[in-house]
């Protein structure tokens, strides 16, 4: 393993694009220490949206499950070049060159995830050539090879960033998929519980694209959902799906959640309006998050003060937030967003990949078997060496 000066900060970049396929988020972080003793400070954060045509191609490939080989190859190149552009913007914001980065971690774009099979699409050699530093990619496969779900990956970083000696903490991320991480008060990494709750924005975004193919592709601030009324039969049919009753560890993907909702909509309320369908989808998101939280020991027994820390684009949807707070406030659950902890809510996952990258470069394990179901701890990711710019 490389020798690491515990007191000397190193710069790592983390880049990721979520299942919503709305763009690439990049964090450059100053990281000290190694393994679970790491600490991190964000130096720069940039977010670059996918061009409309690229996003349509990704979403069509994910929903249809098919794409021509030449289109697949071009898609990987287009995604990678956008990653490179986003990383360069972050480097410019941080006033550093590629020589200043120890390594760049790039998650790639999820095209398919159904354990033990997964595809996060990216060309790490092209990215290493474009940026000029080592690239760590393909983070899920080592955990999958060890019998895990390959997800969630972020709990390793959540433990480093948010664990508390005085509070039970649950982090909630709402992206295309929603997921939770429970951090036991003064607990160890082996105590962590984390899994995908169900849909975040994926159903809402899909409904907007379906009803208005030429529109923005999402419900801005949840305004349309706020004007609708949830359809009880649709909500009930969705919540009855076996996934939501399945115990963790578990993970899912957007197309699977969309399929559950589409079946319920078409069978229970085929004439429903967009506002009512969006209101239904936001209620499902909130209910499945609450159900996931109720599985956590912290919310079964009032032993310590309890709080949840929110992050992700779904917290910009006021309809989701209203539904979620309506269910957590009566339980006395304190809430805050990651920006109150000096982490931009959209930067949490990119920061997590910077920390995962540091662990990989240092030869440290970073999966969390209690969350993924893997049989053992493993070093995540594949390393592509830096390419000379001479």
C-alpha cells in the first residue's frame, strides 16, 4: 500500500452522474488521512447539465433496454467528454492543473443495474487522456463479485462525514432513486445500514416527459404536483409491490420503479391527470422513505436525539418535501440539509466518490458489507494510469 502522510492534504476529484441522467456533478476535495480516518473539505464544486439530445439517448436506452452497438460506443464517448468538461471546470474553479490532482474518481452513467449485473458507462482511458491524471472507475463490480448489491456506495463517505457521538443520524438522498443510510450513535462502520428506498424523482420525471415530450422534463419545484391530489388506488397498488416489503440489503433502478408505477396507473386510473399522477408519485416517494426509516433501530426506540440529513435534487421538489415533513415532524425527527454542514446538497455524492477514490488509491477497502450484503470488505474500482500530456 502507498505510504500516506496522515497530516498532508491531497486533492482528489469525484465525478458522478445519477440515475436521473440530468448531468455531471464534480467535487474537488482536500482530503487528509486514509481509510475511515479520512477528513475532507470541498475546494470546488461544479455541475454540468447533459445536452438534451444526450439525455434523451441515455433515457431511451435505459427505458427500452436496447441500443445499437455503434450508438452505445458513441454514447460512452459523449458521456466521457462531458465528464472531462465538468472536471476541467472544477479544476479551473480550484485554480489547479491536473498535476495538482492525486486522482479522479468517475462513477459513469448507470445504464442498467439489476444485481449481480450492472453497467456504469464511461471510457476511463479517454478520461485519463483528457484530464492527465489517474482515473478510478467501475466502483460497483468488486462488491458485486463478493456477493453484494454493488450499491449503495455512499455509506462509506456518510460514515466519515456525518457520524455522531451524540445523535442517531439518518441521511436521506433523493435523486432518481431515494436511499437512506443509518449511522448508529457512536457506532462503527459495521453498524451501518443503508439501502435504496424506492423512487425519488424518476417517476415524476418520466411522467413529465410522457405528458410533455418537448418540455423541461421534470416538475420544477414540484409546482404541478402541489396542484394535484394523490390517487389512493395508484399509491396503494405501488406500495404493495414486493420490493418495498423486501428487507435490506437491496437496491433498485429507475426503470424498475417506473414500471411499477406505470402498471398501477394504467390499471387503476388510466384517465388520471398529470397533476394527480405527480401528486401520487411524490406521496409514494415520501411513504417509501418513511417506511425505510422505520426499519432503522434509531426510529424504533427513542434512545437518543434523532435527526435526518437531506441531500439530492429531490429536496428541491416542494411536493416531496411537504409529504416527507408531514410524516417526520409528528415523530419528533429533527431535519437539516447538508448545506448546514458546509456540503452543498448536490455535492454529497460527488464528494463521496472523491473519498472512495482516495481509499482505492491507498489500497483501502470501502464497501460496507452490512449495507450491500457482500461477503467481505473489498477495494472498490479499477485504476487507469495517468496518460502523459507530452
